[in-house]
């Protein structure tokens, strides 16, 4: 099964180092989430992966071979700046794009109608794209990325601006594509969504990949947290405990981060001394918490 491999890709814009030897691979059948702060290098990486932008160094391979013009037509791409013809109607536009990627007119029609129905655009199929709401334009953009039945999907912020129903549809389609063996990579700032959807995640900071793996792998060695609910405790009850940091506090509930040597039973005793303990459990940091640590703190 084919993989998409980004191998030590570097890119400068004048003095700006946009990418510094970025490497990761997106395996067949995998949903890969690409996250990073504004300007970290996601769009640049995706453009290079598609071949619309040349790297200064490094290589992108698909199915083991460098991406060529032929391979490029097998990639479904959703550009950040979006790339539809605003005055063209939805159906003819999708048919045109499918034909451009080598489908016959019949196949192109069948596929365009299929994605129009699937993405909830049936009532809009003969509207000009520019007359659609932004969310619906985005659905058309996804249809455009899918209409030629691509072997790889590279999507730049496909979820931004979508309503919750459209988010569900988009998630379902991406999962389905991955389950069919297609490597799928998408960028997003919606980390809860990335955490929920993706098999693996790459975090880029200032043009360098600083963490890559499944969310479980990435959070496994992060210091574990303890959620303690003591409704009657006074605020700050845990502040004096050695090796314990308070990372979240709401009335009656506190999230603590413990140094590895700290015995959680000591924390439990301290909590019980303030009143009845209603909840006491370990939890791993979320992807959003990990992201904040990684982009603001030391590299992993
Ligand atoms: N055409 C360009 N000319 C000069 N600098 C550029 C150009 N395109 C991108 N850059 C710079 O390259 C770096 C990476 O930008 P890129 O758009 O890849 O980031 P991003 O992670 O996609 O950001 P965002 O989340 O804001 O979309 C930034 O410093 C950006 O200013």
C-alpha cells in the first residue's frame, strides 16, 4: 500500500527559514493531523507535498518514488486559499475538475453527482460557487479534492469555518477514505478534533517537526495529571504540597501535575483532610495541553 513520505524538506523565503529538514510519513490507511502555530510551516509543507512549490532541499515520495506530474494528478488537494472558479456552477465545475484529472465525461458526472449528494449540496448543484455560503463553498472544495478518486489526500485546514454538521460529514468522509487505504493528511488548529480523529499527529514549530506520533505515544511520557474533586475544600489547598503543581482550578475541583517521585496517596490524604473526596483520578494531558507545552517549551 502506498505511503506519502516527506523526507528532510527545507524551504527558505529570502531570510525566512520556512522549513528546516521536515520529515514525516503518512501511511496508507492513516489519518495524519498536522498542527502548529500560525506561520509554523504547514501550508508550505503541503504545497511542497503536492508539488506546486519546489523545496530547496529534501524529497517528497509517494509509493516510494519522487512525486512527478503523473503522481500529482493522483493527489486530492484542498488548498488553504481555496481554488475554485467563483463564477462557475457547482456541478459543471466538479465535472470539469474530474475530467482534468483524467476521468471520462460519464465517470466525471457520476462522481460529481455522488459527492454533491454525499456532501449535502444537492440543492446547490446549479448555483454559482460565489453565491454559496463559505461553509458550502468549503464542501464544494472538498468535493473538488475527492471527485477524481485520489490515491492521497492533502487538505489544508479543511475544518475551518464549518458548522458542526459539516464537521461530522467531513470527519466521516476522511475516516472512510483512510479506511479504504488512502493516506490522508490535514492541517488544523482544532486540536480536540485532531485528537479525536487522527491516528497520528505531527507538531511543527518554526519550520521544524518537534513531535510526531499517536496522541497516546505523545502524551504517555508527559507528566501525569490528577483530577481531584473536593467540593468543600478551600481554594489553593494543594499549593503547599511538595512536587505538586496546580494546573487547573475550578470551584471544588483541582487538576494537579505531580513529579514522578510524588506518592499520590499523600495527595489523597491532604485532600481528605479538607473534606470528602468525590473524585480522584489520573489523566493524561490532552493534545491541546501537550501542544502548548511543545510550542512554548522545550523540544521533544
Ligand atoms: N510567499 C511567501 N513569501 C515569503 N514568506 C512566506 C511566503 N509563504 C510563507 N511564508 C513564510 O513562511 C513561514 C511558514 O508559513 P506557512 O504559511 O507555511 O505557515 P502555516 O503553518 O501554514 O501558518 P497558518 O497556520 O497561519 O496558515 C511563515 O514565516 C511565512 O511568513
